[in-house]
């Protein structure tokens, strides 16, 4: 690894571990380097909304001593991470993007964060998310919108927009986030990053915020390299008795392996739902690249799901979930945004039969997907149907000249959460103006490790080292 001096912020977690082991730098050096970056860049993108750099430095001092003694707690000991603001972190304000929790300081970590802390990771702070993480962009009344480091006028997507903005801009090599309907994959596509939505139950959860998206929301990592992503999953991708969903599910492990030749079904669009032509062109090139790696890639216009029914079911799920949550807070009306209040009122008016019907739609999608995985090993689609839109708007109103609703940009992702399957975003060829584009690979439940191995193969043979956005060059010591 090259000695980057004051550019330790530009190193991957794996490179940092090598530097710690060799004595080239210490975790304290890295925290100081990233802290300078945060001071200079965070005001431009609003990625972090809560910071605790003093605690990170104190933890870094202890980590440095362990590395000097040759006794690190894990391969990620001393590696800085950020945590999405809908995940609970001990002694750190955790707001879920809402005034309802603006003063909430929990006394314990949510389980995945507890495991990362026990592995020696340094928690820098919390990253921005939309209120209650039910929107596909990142902004709220507490903290305002988050900008995309590739073009700060545009959104990085959501709901993990703050998480991807931090990693993309060099404000820490790893972000821990959640994906309830594409919230890791689409933002990663908009910022050129790797992001895994694990199988339901792969990452055990406990002691967090109440769930408003049933069990469709999972915790996963966002990184710049597949090796970093794999290292995080070896720590958090374990069962725990406090999460019954995590016990007994199939797991294929995260050991690096050369994947076999796979049958991949490539779906460039879902029926007549519009897709930006730039995305179509870029993802088609990615499909060809996987073919060149030896996989059998079959393109199809198959429409395996009723996209309209799935979109309606997702809306019912989020509305009823929010209505249930507000039932625990009698004073909620004065503490949530008008948009959330509208969803809550709509959810309260829904009959129980609508909620049951939504789950019937989910069950049918799971059945259809199971049949597809009887014929194919993986499914390939774009991660998002639209390019990034202005950061202050909740969604793009038009895609490829066609008017769309609030989930028009998200047609490719929600069904994966409803099925419980894993999916990974990988960077495709950028657009002509340099904006990142991503595609997702989806596998059957328990194939998380296989997705990581295919991702590593694609990274090695086609993607190469990820680029830094122009924003990174604000620091004269930046690395390319």
C-alpha cells in the first residue's frame, strides 16, 4: 500500500488494517485525517447530522495500543464507520430523522452496532435520513437535505443518502445503513458504491427503533470495495437468539471464492415502467461484462411481478406501520412533518383487509421469484429507473418523458425486500456527464456470500478502483 500521508482518509478499511499492522499509521492518525475532511466537506453535502469525534479519538487510542501489542480485536479494529440515523447507537443522539426523537439518546447499541463496536470499529457519528426512512430521497425538517457528492444540487437518493454521501466523499470507508425497499442499493447506484441488502435474517437485529416496514427492512454495509463489504458481513452477518428470524436460515458464508458459471436472467425493465435511457445503456454494458466473465446471461422482457400492485402494497405497509407507531406517541401531530402526518392519517383509515391483501401480494411475489430461481441462479436489473434529481424534491415526476408517481424511480428494488432475498448494487459505466449508475444482482435467500463473490469478480475484471467525485479534490492532499 502506498503511504498516503495526510490522505489516510482515502484508504479502504482493508488498506488501513495493513497500515496498522505494519505501523505505517495508527487509528488516531486516521480519525484526525477524516475529522479534517468532515470539517471541510460535510457543510457542503450534509452527510453527518450528529458527530462524536472525541469518543472516536478515545477509542482510536485504545485500538492503537492493541495493534502495537499485536492483539487487534478484529480485522476492522480501528476502522472508522458511520451509522445511519435510524439505527440506535449508545450515548449518541438517534433521531430517525424526526423531531419526535430529536432528544433521544439511547443507553445501548442496536445489535449490529454492538458487534462492530466489540470488533474495535470507531463510530464517527450518525448520517442523515428522511423522516422514519419511508421516502426515497434524503432530507427532513430537522437537518435539511443531503447533497450528492458528484453534484451537490442533486440527491444521493434515500433513505441511506447520508450514508452514501459520507463514504463517497471520503468521510469514512464504511457506512452501516438499512434497506427497506431499496434504501441501500439505489443510493449506492447514485454514488458509485458497493452496497449489500442481505437476506432477511442474515444480520440479526435487536434493541433498535420499532419497525414500521414489517420485517422487510434489513441492516447492511456500504463501502467502496468488495473486500471491505465482505469484512463487515463477517462481523454482523451472524445469528442471535434475540432475533428469531436470524436462527436457522440458510447461510453460504463470506469466504472469498471464485464463483462458478452462473445462469443470470437480465431484466432491463419491468413491463412498460419507464427507465432512463442512460441507465438502460449502462446496465446493458454491465450485463455484457458478466457474460465476458463466463456467466450465461439471458436478456428477457419477462414481467414477473405486477409492479402497480406491489407499489400499492408497499404504500399500505408504510402507512399502516406509521399509523401504528404514532399510536405509541399521543403528541405526535406537533412533532412530525405534514407529509408524514398525511401518511399516518391514511394508514389509520385503512381497513385490516387492505393490510391482509398487501401481504397476499407479497406472498405472490415470493412465489413468482421462487419459480424464477428454479431456472436461474441470479437476476440482474438496474438498481434505479431514474438518474438523480434535485435534492429538495422527494422523487422525480418524469422518467424518459413519462409521468411517474412516488415509486416510479424505485420499481426495481422493493420486491426484493418483500421476498426476503439478498441483492447487491455494483457500479456500472457512468453517464456521459460522469454521474454514477448502478445495477443490482439478486439471489435466492441465503446466497449473500455468492453475491459478494460475483461482485468481487466483477470488481476485479471490469469495475476497477472506484473514482472519487470532484468534491474530493477540495482537499489538496486528496488521492485519485
